[in-house]
């Protein structure tokens, strides 16, 4: 078996089937409504790690203008394809751009910055997080808010499920093809907030024969975001809001 590829890489199945998989993910239920409630009506939103635009399109449907930034071409390409298929009114409220959230260089400011579905947890909680928060503080209008959805360490630290038991199975088409996801390996270094997983994505035909397999490496870094936000001049807005049982959304404001 070749080396695991990084999550969301060009030839990986995690990127190819991202929308199908997240549509089944109960841990994301209610996230769009939560982000929408943080922005003024018709306001502007910067989404860090926008992926395929799952949240960006939903916020634009609520009348917000969204700039979605992502580092992975495989994810952005899907967002752009969906964008081209939308009506002109909605499409006019969304822009996607390739970029690294640790090095934000924007010549505009926003009412709200969001980093949904553990986006920040893909980066080590040191200089990278510091750079993200500095960039976010610079990109917010005075009074603007920033929301980061992060996993809780306890939800990642448990024992790995048996290798042979799929943690998720989804039907990918009407011809009976299925995608199954297996956890191949899980290593928790809870003391330093690092959680490594190797995950197998397996595509099978209607008779259960394997068509394609993609072994992918996913690392989450978990830490308290408050010191990073405060160092960047952002103020904590109340206690984090629990979301989906495994994570919570931390909200900050620019004074
Ligand atoms: C779990 S996906 C979330 C996608 C979308 N926000 C959602 O909620 O469905 C995380 C995204 O963060 C992106 N990402 C990871 N590191 C990044 C970085 N340094 N800068 C920008 N995007 C990054 C990944 O490419 C991926 O698309």
C-alpha cells in the first residue's frame, strides 16, 4: 500500500466525495444558522478553508456576500463548478479564491470571518494559529466577529473503531456503487493536542467489488484558541457554543 496521501489532495476520495459525506454528518447540523446569526443582514463574510463551498453557498442564499478562501485546488475546483451552475443573483454574492489562511493578504474588510468544520485544527497550534488570528484581526471591520469551529480533544481521544468496520457508508449513485470509510490507524498524543488518523476510503461497485481505494492522512491539532485571539487584539464573546456533540464554535469580536 502506498504512503497515505494528505486529506483533500487532488486524487483523493475525501475531496471527490466531500459533499456527499458532509451531507450525512450530523456533527455539522445547525452550523450554517449559527454563522448566519453572527453577521448583520446583507453583510460580508470571509470563510477560511471554504472547501467545496458547503457553507458559502448556504450563507449567500441567506443574502450574505461571501469570499471563500482555500488552499486545496481539488476542493476549490468543486466550489467553482457549483458557482458556474448557480443563478446570477446568488453567484454575484460569492467569490472563491485560492489562498493560505496563515498568510492572509486582503484589501477589503468583513463583518464576519468564519472557519467552519475544524478548519483551523488542520494547522499546528503555534505560529500558524498566531498568523491566522493576526490576519483575521486585520480583515475584520471594527465590531466584526470571528467564529472558529474546533473539535473537543475528548471526542478525538477515544479508542479507534475496529479496522474492518466502516464508520460511514454512503451510496454514490443509482447504479449501486458505494463509498465506505474505515479508520486504519489512530494515534492520540493528547498531552500535546495532536491527533493523527489514517483513513481508508473505499469505492465499491454494485456487487461489492472494490473499484478504488484512497488511504489518507488526517491530523488534527487541538488547543485553546483564546490566547491566540487575545494576542491579536480580539475579544472573547461568551462561552463556546457546542455543535454536533464533538466540537464547539468559539466566537471573538474586534473592538
Ligand atoms: C473540513 S474542510 C471545511 C470546508 C468547509 N468550510 C465546510 O465547512 O464544509 C477544511 C478545509 O480547510 C482547507 N485548508 C486547510 N489548510 C488550509 C490553509 N492553510 N489555508 C486555507 N485553507 C486550508 C482544506 O483544504 C479544506 O478544504
